[in-house]
């Protein structure tokens, strides 16, 4: 009778059902997150979308007033559409690369039309609207008053423009809906022609779910309906022009905030090193808590030498100690105890029959080759010292 060692399907399921259940839960969770994200992100600022974050309502109201709306997703199409009878709206300017921003700014600078930039950040305004700077801190207020001479803003009244704030050096610019002396809606006339550029600090006045609040609808229709044609540019990462061929250094790829943070960490590290490495005064000697006999110290060091086969160090220590003890016995100063030219003649005069060459080999010779030779060296050094003391 034989017994099979292979597992049955039931046993395999029993052992692995926990892993399978966890995998199913992870898959369901991933699908749920993807669905939620796709629903929240779908149609953002898209004039074809009826979602709360879409902008179809604005497009429909503009169509009732004879303004045609066309959606483009590539930079080349947006540049070709720029003209004196066209309003070009750039939905998310920060998605454009630096090269795309420069090309778009060249196309709109002399087009004679209107360019509307929706919430451009600091990395965008310098190229798309020269002379304009964006504050890194957004305003906490959402509804603001016009407080400017721009006709469109005065007719619309209060609107939800609170968001990124802007400042410009142009004297003929219209700074509207200010917050802490910075505008959340800025109109900058072109340097030549009848065109202009409008910067919106927030996209709220264009969204379906905010269009009926305050004067949002009036302001949006006036800003986007000044020309018979509206081109709605939705930047896409799939656009072939998004490939930036300009060379960038390593520091260009690192955000400025990281460089500032690294500098702060460096300063903190230097201060911490200074704090931990400071001294309160000169070094002082301390008495040992336990008195160790010299014989124990000698034995411990000898064991360490033997463990590492350090016969050269052991013999050097023995010879040095012997020379130190022999020097005062033969009248040699302690400073010259380890100099063969001073010590050997004195020993030869004290022991004329010992032989200077033998004494030199004993006190200044090569290290012993084995432990037996080291023990023999020790005995010879002791014998030499005893002989000097007796003479």
C-alpha cells in the first residue's frame, strides 16, 4: 500500500486562501481608488464636461451669445489658433514645459487677441506673462471685491477669484480683486497691438458648480466673450511638443525649496557638532577605581602579544626596558639609553669579556622567530643585567 505525498485541491485552497483573499481585497481596493480618482479628475476645466468641476455651462452660455468654443490639446494647434478675433484660454499653464511656455508666449505676444491663463504658478508667469510675479502663498479668501477700473470686473462685482496672487511692473495693467495688496485677477496689455493677457488666480468662476455664485458667471462671460472665437487649450502630457530638448543641470531639476532645506540641515548639523564637541576645560587625570597589580597587567599584555603572534613588539618592549635599566648602571644618560653608539661602548668597558657584537645582537638585534627564541632572549637579557649589577 502506497501513500501519495501530493496535496489535494482542498488542501491547497485551505493553505493559500488567506493569501488569495488578501490579493482579492487589494485588487478591489485598487479598482475602487482608480474609479474614485477618475471621477474626481474627469473633465476638470473641460468645456465638454457637465461634471461639477467641468466648464460646459460657460461654453453653453457663450454659444447663446454667438461665441464659438473649440477645444485643442496640442501646443501647435493653440499657436495656430491665436489671432485678433480669438480668445485663447490655457487651462493648466503649469503643465507646460519651459520650452512650450516660451513658444506659446511668442505666438500670443503679437497676435492681437486675448490670452487667459488659469491659475498659473510662479514657474509659468515669468514666461507666459513677462514682468509678472506670483506669490507662493495663496489667499485664504475666496470671494473678493473688484476694487479696480476694469469694466468687466466692475460690472460683475464680487466674484470667487481668491487663489494665487500676482504683482506686475507694468504701469498700464489692471490689478483687480486684490488680497493683501496683490491682485487675484490681473490684466496686462500687450506691448504692441490690441491684445492682452489675463491671469486668473483661481478657476472657480469657470466651474459648473460655482458659476451661479456671486458674479462668477458675469465675469467669466465678459472675459471669455470679448472675441467671437474661444479656443480652450487643455495641455496634455501626450503632446509631442512636451519633450523639452533644452539641457538642464542637476540644480535645475532640484526644486528651490529643497536647496533651502538642505542649507538649513547643514547649518543645524554644524551647530549640533559644535554643541556635542565642546570642551568645558583642560583634560585632567582621574584615579582608577580599581588598583591592578603590575604582574597582572604584564601577564595580560603578554597574552595579547601571544594571541596575535606579536613577537616583534614583545621583544622590542623587553629590549627597551632592559636598555633603560642598564643605562644608569654604566653611566649613560637616560636620553641616550636607546642609542647603540653610546650604550654599547659603556657596556664593553664594564664587561670586557662579553663581546660588543654579542651585546649589540642582544640589545638591538632582529626579532625572534618563535616563542622559544623569545624566551631565550628574555633569559639572556636578565643574565646580562645581573652580570652588570655584579661587576
